[in-house]
C-alpha cells in the first residue's frame, strides 16, 4: 500500500487509508473472545531448507499446545505436515555457513549437525541430553565449535573427535598459592609430616599437568576465573586462541523478592510463587569483562576506564536534590553482546550503563589487553532497549550497528579509529538488519512510507541506495535463502494473521505461499480500520490512530466514544500488520455495531515514531499520553460526530494504567473506564522497565508521584471497572488490590473489581476473556447510553 503525503489541510482532518466497508459480518462477543483456534493458526516460525527448494514452518495444532512442523515445496506450492521420522534429516533455522558456503552448521533439538551443501550429506556431531548453542566454524574452516552452558567444545573434521576448547570455571584455581596465613605457615614450618604431604600433593598435581600438556590426546585444562564471581556469558574466538567472558559478582544483593499466592491449585492447598523485586530494590549487578588467553593461560580483567563518560554521573543533580551524594568512580555496566570477526582477529563488545543513559561499542586490543572505544550513544532520557544490533562485515575490520543518534534508528558502519558513516537516513526506522555474506548488501525492515507500513528494504552499501523490495504493508520478519537470491517473508494484515510469502532479493512480485485461516474466519467480512492522523493541540504535530466507525453517520446524531489504549507503552499498534490486540479489534467492530465510534491511538511513548516520540514520557508517564487522548476526543467530536459527554476509555497493562490516569486526572472528560491488569503505582513495578523512564524512587520520587495513578485517586468520579488476573506475575494483582483499598477508604461509588484466579498477565482462557469483555461492554452500555 502506498501513501502520498497529505496536505496541511488534510493533516488537520483525517488521512483514511481504507474506506469503511459498507457491510460487515456481524460479530458476537462470544465469537470475538473465543479461543483463537477458530481463526486458524498463524505461521509462527519459518526457515529454509539448505538446498533452497523448500521452506519449513510451524503451526499450532488445534485444541492443543503442540506445534507441528510443515514443509512447503516451492516449485509446486504444495505443503504437508512433516512426519515425525522425517525430522531426523530436517535442516534447522539459523544455520551458520563456512567461508566458501560449502558447509552449514546448525543446532536442532540441542544437538549439532553439519550439512555438506555440495552432496547434501548430513553429519550429526553430538547426541546429548545437554543443549548446545552458538555453533559456528573455526576461523581456518577445519573444525566446528559450539557451547554447552559456559563450556566450549571443538570437533575437527580430520579427527572427528569432540574435545573441550575452553572449560570456564568460576572457581579458585587449585594450583594457586593460598592466601598468606601466619598460622598455616607456622604449621608447615614446624610439622615435617604436613610439609611432606603437601609437597607430594603438589608434585603429583604438577606431574599431571605436565602429562596433559605433553599428550595431545588429553583434554585442555579448565580455566579458573576465581570464586568471587559467577559467569554470565562467554564468546570463544573462531581462531580458538581467546575467549571473552562476562561475569558478575557472586552472591550480589538482588533485593527482596515478592511472594504471590495461588488460590486455585491442583493440590487443593494454597501455594506461593516467588515473583520479582520492585524497582530500585535490586539495581542490576555490574558486569565485568575478562580476556582469557587460552594458549598462554592468562586471565585479564578488561578495565572500563577507556569508555568516554564512564566516570560521570548523569543523575548527579537528581541525587543532590534527593539529599544524596553523586556517584563517584566508574558507573556499573551490563554487557549486551560480544561479536568476534569471522577470522578471530577482532572482537567487539556492546556495553550499557545500568543508569540507562549510555551505550558503548568497544573493541578489544588483544595485544594490550584493553578496551578501545569505537562509538558512544548518549540519551538524557534513556537508551532504547530496541535497535541494538551490531556485528562485523565480512572484511573483519569494519563494524556495522544501529543507532538512534539521528532521532530514528538507522544503520551505520565504522572502521575502528575512524568516524562512523551513516548508511541510511530519514524520518523512518531500520529494524532487524541482516548483511549478505559478501557484505555488499543489507536487508532490513523499514517503515519509509508511513510509520505503520513495514516493508522489506535492501541497502547497497557501495552506493548507499535503499530500495523497497515489497509493497504488501505488513512484513513481520524475513529470512534470506541459502544462496541469497530469494527472501522468505512472514507477512500479515489487519485481518490476516501471519502467513508466508517469497520475493526475489532483487525485488519484483511477492508470491504468497500460505493461507492458514479457517474457512469460517475467511468467509467473514470485517470492519477495516481507517488509519488517521489526529491533530495535536499540545505540540505533538499529529498522532497516528485507528478509527472504527459506521460507514455512514446518521445526520445530526451524536455517537458515544470508546477509546482504546494499547499496552506495553513502547509498542506500535497503529500499523497494517495483524494486531497483537486482534480480539480487541473484533470487540471494536462489535462496539461499532452497537452505535459507538472507536479510536485506537499510538500515543506519545509508542514505538515506530523515533526517539523523541519514545522519550516524551520521561519522568512524566501518563501526561503526554493523556493529552493525546484529549485531542482524540476533540477529533472525534469535530470530525466524526462523537459525543463529548459520553466518553469511555479502556485498555490492559499500560492501557489499564492510562485508563486510571484519564479517569482520575480528567474526571469530567472521561465518564467510564475499564482498567485491565493495570499498573497503579510504578514504585511497585520492575526495575528493568521502570528505571529507564522514571529513574528510581530513591532519587526521583517526584517522577513516581507524578506518574502513578494511586496518587490521583481522590479525584475519581464516573464509572470504573478494574479487572486483574490473580496470578499475574508481571503487573502483580496486588496493584489492583491496593487501589481498591484506596477507593474503599475514600468511600467512592460506581466501581467494581473483577478477579480471575487462573489468569496471568496474558489471559489464556476463553471464559475469562468473555467475562472480562462482557463487563467492559456492559459498563459502556450502562454508563454511556443510559440517559443521564
């Protein structure tokens, strides 16, 4: 779908992409909230066979949790379920190729396999109860390496024997001299028998090590990193000489964990489940980096001092305002990734400050055993948890990475020691890049036409030319064929769950391969959303939204308004893909059938619109978003005959939080609200998400007071439904219970709390879905249609 930029006049009204259909198949609440099996299974995962002749994909089996693998022949288009015994010879997803692409290695069911692409022969290297990962070829192409836990293994083609390549141990080296101890030294000096026994043990150990070094058939000795730390991850050089090890302190304080009661259990007794700690109660433990020289046996800690700004506290002013001293010394960091070049000569690491304000990419000078900074991304709000892809080009000397430094996620390349080169630009975003094997092209998802139109793009790195390869509006993901001549697509649309298609890597017609929808679902006519731009009266330009309304509005009639708020905060819901909220989309059609106009907005803080849109909510969650919904009301009143005096709002998770903010902070503008699995107090949520946006309660208490609905509950009026799963381990049920207690203490009327004993954050059971949305529908009917 192509879109031309609207005129300034059009921006002030609406930009419809799809005209509302004249007639839709009526939907019932029971059908909308039924188990999604009735729709037909979406394609969940897809990959190529290594000969490029067929593709594999997985589908959920109806009425079960089982996933079945299907094989589709590209020549005939025929698809079939793969027999169980046929999976023994099946290729797996995410293969890694050797340098001349004559061999591919992959992991299937935890075991390592190599496929000869010339003969088709398949060799199974491991058959183990342990799970292998990170399989790759050695730099010289003579071996396969992989990881099991923190141990690395090697299988040489010539010897065909599995051997340890690096056995990493967070233990004290048994050969290391003990710490100085006066009493021990005295005992060995005075008691000859003790001294003789010690000398004999030392000699036996030294002899064993000498034999190990001399005997090529023996396994390598473990590498001991000390007993004061624990291993987080590791990366072995393809050349086999070095390993980078990420560590964190052992027995670090992780904060007090909560306990969640479970009332409906198989045992018949109450049970308790450990759940997360609260924000600020468990600041992340800092990571350390060790460079292990496997040939020389040395272990060196890589100091963080070379990272620019590492010793500067970006929250110093907030700490002082809270009566605390600024931090001194280097800030804590977490290591997001380690990437070796294919030849093993170079390695890069990505590090992120635990205060969320800085991200660094650095290489390691192996000779000097030191970090060398390559790129720093700083954000006074927070570094995005998305768009952190990076790696080496095939030359092994040039890095590529994504960065939001221009305001949008774009692709950059850099030769360490030189300035980065931005390869893409514009008010659109690059996501999930994949480089061709020769490094001449990059394939990625892009939304160049409008923020909700995700297509497959290709970048020619020699000319910096970007070409859009598809025009189907809803590309979800993609996989290059083994010879890189074709691209397998997962695509979807507003009423079509993810399916498969294929397109030439040079562009051209997209060939659709699957349609897994049920006959009953496919036969229905659906109310298509209109993609509109809501003008902002609060300086945000315009806000993209989905509009659901009758095809023809009755002259002179005012329609009750229903506003939907998506969850997660940083999520995009106004797009041409199959929505995460497909049930809600059907519910919106039901509301239109019953005389409502419905607006679903990508408010400030949503994904897909660049860095400034994302960070507009920094230290003020619920405020810019509420302004956007107030503008949404004005838009519906002015353009679509909405009734300003009959406004309902609802949503789950972040949407539940925003429902509270609307009902409590603007009670005269919102008359009914349904808060589903809602956050009521951000001080009760987790650290990883909340500290990005609000810092921590000890140094930024005002941000938490300003952003938490429980601080505004005194102003509540109208009609309110609170709905929550009682075993929700994301937004804890306690959130809703605490708010209910406040409503009780304030003697508030016209509210109810619906509890679901067997539901977590993402509801699983159709009965619960139905009951919850029956309550939402009845709330709106009662509060927005009953004469006042």
